[in-house]
């Protein structure tokens, strides 16, 4: 089987790569298992030194990696550079903080001495998507390695050149052979990998349907899994918010990665009192965004990943039009390349696919809320529960709203983003478990209780 890397801007083939056979992929898992026996015994500060070197490698090769991201999935080059920089920073955060985050914790109980240890589980299989080719891999792998696990990356076949480059980065940073492996296979091989006795746990980021399948496979093998799935994040603008600031940030929040992000604003719930002003300013910003060649530093919106992705976004928008939504800007594909124009839709309702489904493209539906309680109710009326943001002149009001929102992460007067110091993840159909921070670090640890009594 050949895996093709295709440029979504030109539709040209970047490269054709031989997929690994099932036997080759399982050999990579076995190598990871062998490496775990020694890596788990490596002093945590030495693991940190490897991570620090990884950060240096990522920064040194940032331009090369950014170009690969741009030509494989269409991310604007400036955003691609930022993605690689964030990966380097995350490696440094774990190098510095993991020793503290994994310290033994004393507990008062009925014996002489009680404490909790955090010990690695073994090789972690990462099944990762294409939309943040470097970040998704680093986000799960760095905490896993810092905790003493080894890991195997089964990356999306959309970004094979990025997958190979990530593997070379770990090699260049001096990680032991097998500590970080890369697998490029067909989708059917994933079941065998999860079932392999060489794999101890699974980290998955992707669609809800694929996440359910991975969870079922992991459960069948009695293996821990962390799932980061879809999102339909609410962007709530209250009537006391700074409208200019909210509108500008709304456009950024909806169009990061050309709208192809689980963690980004997708449903815009705005106080009816300020809706006309917000809609006008938001539309003006969306219309001003530069759409074009992802390798151009001026580009803000690149092509969607492939024709299927573009067609799905187009279908969701047409459904909204048919059900009464009004197009304030955009609403059309743009060629050549798999572009979809930055689009604003007014009059969104819960009957529209753009409101009930995850929209992986730069389409923003607007809903006018009559009062605060309705805004919260509408935000929570979703099968997803990943992130949300609240815009208000009162931090106290923002916190009160945040406590009522059914999701894993809330930002007040800030766009949704992930931070290696804070936990990231969702509830409902947005996933299981947490990534990042000390909480993500401990997901793939054995939380061991040790209890000592007088002889």
C-alpha cells in the first residue's frame, strides 16, 4: 500500500510513501516495549534533559517543519511556525515541571507511613489526526515520556511527511532507540496495535465515531485510553462586553487553522442587545481576512485539508441556508485549492447542522440570546462539551457563567487555547480523560498506594 501526501493548495502529490505491514508495525511496538524496560529506570531529570534537547531540535528546524505542515494540510505558514514553537515550549515545561508533578504524595491514614507514587504504565500508542500534525503528537508524547513511558505514534495518513519528521526530531534529540516510534499503516492495522501485548495504553484524538471505535478496542483489551474528540465550542458575548474586542477575537477564534480545530469557537451566542453591532463588526473582520497560499506569510486562511472536508463544510452551510439562515459574508468555495470562504450566518437555530454538528471550517453561525440564562441554556444544549469562552466586562459574572457551562475548559475574555500547564479535555461526546498539566502527565501512570505499619 502507498500513502500519498497531497498539497491541498495545488492538489499536487508531495510524496508517496510505502505503508508498513502489520508485522512491521507490531515490531515497532515490540521495540517500544523493550525500550520501556530501561527508559522507566532513567532518572526523571535525565528524561528532562532529553526533552530540553528535543525543544532545541524543534526550534532549530522550525522553518522546515512549518513548511511540511503547510504543504501537507494547508495551515498558513505563520500558524505552522507557532505550532512548532508551542511544541518546543511544551517540552521545556515538562522538563522543568515533571519532577515536581510526579513527586510522591504523603497521605494521613491509620498506619506508620502512607504515600502515593506515580509510576509509568508502559508503551503508549498515540493515534493522532492531521489538523495539528506536530502539536497533537507532542501533546500526548512528551507527558508520556516524561512519566517514564515509551510511545508509538500512529499518525494520520494525511501527514506522513510530518510523521517522519517528528520521528527524526526525537532521534536527533538523542532519545534511546524505541523510546519514540512512528508507524504509518492503513486504518485496519490500528485494532492489531491496540490489541498487541506490547502496548499498555492508548491516546486518541479525532472524530467522535473513530473515538468510540478506539474506546471499544481498548476496553476489549482492558487498556487505559484517553480520548480527545469533537467540539462545538460556545463563544458567549454578554451585553456588557467590549464589542470591538469580542468581534476581533471571535474571528480569530473561529478561523484558527482555517477553522479546522476541535478547540475553537463554533457557536456564537450573543446578547440580542448588542447583536447588530457585534454582527456588523464581526462580519467586517471575517471579510478582511486574507485567503491564499499557505506558504505566504500574509495568508491568514489556507485551504481545507482535502476536497471531502471542503464539501462537508459546504453541505453544512447549504443546510443552514435552506433552513432560514442568512449569509452575512462568504458562503462559497474558492478555487483552485480546497478553500471555503470565511462565512458568517445570522439567524442560527438548533435545527441546523452548523449548530448541532462539529463544523471543521471557517463558518460562524450567530444566535441572539434574549437573556443570560438563555445564553447558558443554549450553550449547554449540545452533545459536545469541550471548551467555551465568555466575554463580559465583569470577571465575577464571567466566573458565574463559567461555573454553569458543561465543558472541560472555559476562558473569560480570552480565546480558547491549550496550555501545557493547564488540563485540557472535554465531557459528554467530547472525550474521556485529560491531557497536559500534571493531570495529563498522570493519566498514563499507575497511581500506586504504599502503606507501612509498625513491625
